[in-house]
């Protein structure tokens, strides 16, 4: 064989173009990508590039999972209920586990440890892989609030930011009406993340403040034009497509009073646009024509804002706003009959997976206590199955519950 023939038989080197490399890497998990940053300078620069971060986020959005904060306390501290120290984890519930085996044991993964020992944190929301945690300290005359931004996938946690102090005019105001609620979302127009803090006083006036992560300065904005329903039970807003949304009315009482004191026409959705920092109001579906026995709920299912309620103790109805902000686009998505359930059985939708709906169920008793039992409802086969998840952790006591879970998308998004 001559030299020319041997040269012809030598395989050509494989060339991977930069665009193809980015496409392949965008399909990997964050944990894998963090390891691959060590391959060479080019890959490290690519994985850190904002354009790639957005590409990876877009791919990850199709692989949503669920998370809840799990607060792990050393057993030695159980006798002291005032202890705030412990470990805070992000506990993930993979969809594959839930769909194929709703009763399984979930192990605690130390990879998702927050490295913050304050177990008093609450979740203000999750968006694009970032989780907003809130906490406070207090004295007899004021409360001091702060927030942290956490990306469990990249194992990064911001320092405490957004400090502000709120003083009370009276003990009753301090312990009841001056308690701020927090919500977290993404402003599509400026590519920034914002935190909204609000409280509503006894005379139904409101204080609303907003903080852009990175600026870390609270700004007062316009008060709510109507009252978010359930302020006493700390009703939460729902983040959807650059907005925060609440059920609202002109009045606010415990729902047992509200359902006989107002008409359905006084119910509406108040929506805060995080870009313009102004409000819009939307009417509820026309099919909602009678006050239900239980509090209606607002949520997000299948990339649509949803409104759900039980018109009676027999059926449960879910409506979808197919085009956000267009009241005429409300359509009835699902009606579930639970005639075979307990007569005081009430459900709240949590998440939608293909043809399966995860619901949080309430069973009310004489003393108004309730038990929460997450369940699967498959509308194609009209079947119901309880979800039973146990946490494998023998050395400590922990709490992590599916009924308090939020949707989560892992990402490379920076907290700074």
C-alpha cells in the first residue's frame, strides 16, 4: 500500500461546531454542566454565557418538577420549640416518580442544602430556577424583614438583602395587621426579578412595596385597587407570565361571612404587572354565578391561569383563561364529581401532568380542623389515587410536604 492510499484511509477528525455543542449541552442537567466547566476555557465560557443560560432554561422548562422546602432539625433540639436553627433543603419530587408510583420513599439529597441555618424561612415563590426565601426578626415594637435568593441547582445563595423595618402603632396592629406578605416573580420586559411586599390594615388600606433584585431598594407603589380575598388567612398571589394575581373583592371578611355578605359580581382578579408596576382587573368566568361553600382558588395549570371552585359539595369545577387578560377566553376545563367521597370533601388543584391532575384535598370536621391528602385524579379514566410519600432520614426530624410544593425548573440563572 502506497503512502497516498494510506492517507486516504485515515479517518477525518470529527468537528463539532459551536452551535451544535451548545445544543447538546443545553440538554444536560445543571449538576453535569457545572462539572463540564472544567473541560476547557471554551466550555466554561459557553456554560456561563447569558445566551446559553437562557437556552438551557428553555430546554429545562419542558422538564418541570416539584419542590418544597424541607426543614431538618437535630433531634436534640426537639424539646425546644423556639429553636430556629437547623438545615433547610430543597426537596424535589420528580414527575416520573409521582406518575408511575405515587407511593414511594424519597431520600434527602445534601446537594440541595441551602447552607443557611435559619429554619424560619418561608417561600415567597419560585421562578426560572430561583427560589425567594423570606424571614424576619421582631421585638415588642417592630419587625425587621429580609429576603434571600437561592438557586438550589447551582448551590448558590445570596446574602440577606432587602432589609426593612416596620413599626406598629399598637399591639393588635403589630401582631395581626402589620404582618407583611411576600411574592416573587420575573419581569419579562427588563429581564429582572422582583419581590413584592404588602400588607392590608384593619380599615382595608394597603401598603405595597417592590424590590428589584440587584438594586435591593424597596419602592412604594400604588395600593391595591381592591382587597385580596383572605388577607386574614394570608391568601397568596399567583405568579404568571410577568404578573402577580390575586382573587379580590371590595370587602374582606373570613370566607364564612364573605360568602353570604357579597355577590359573585364583587369577586374579580386583581393583577399586578411587574413591568409597568400597575394593576389590571379581570372578571371571573360567567359560569361562576353563585357563591360556593368553600373558598375559590386561583392557580396555574397547563400554562394557563386557572380559577377553581366547588359550586356545591358534589362537583369541583376548573376554568382556564386561555388568553391571559382576555375575559372572553375563559373556558371550562374540567368538572370532577366526588359523590363517592366524604360529603365535606374539598379539593384544591396543585399541578397538571399530561392527563393527570394533582390535588390537595381537605376533609372538614366538626371543629373545622382538616386533613390534607394529596391525590392523583386521572380524568381520562376517572380514577382517584392517594399520594403517599415518605422521607428517608433516620437521624433527624424533618418536614417536607407535597401539599406545600411549588413547580420548579432547574436552571443556571445567576442569583446576582
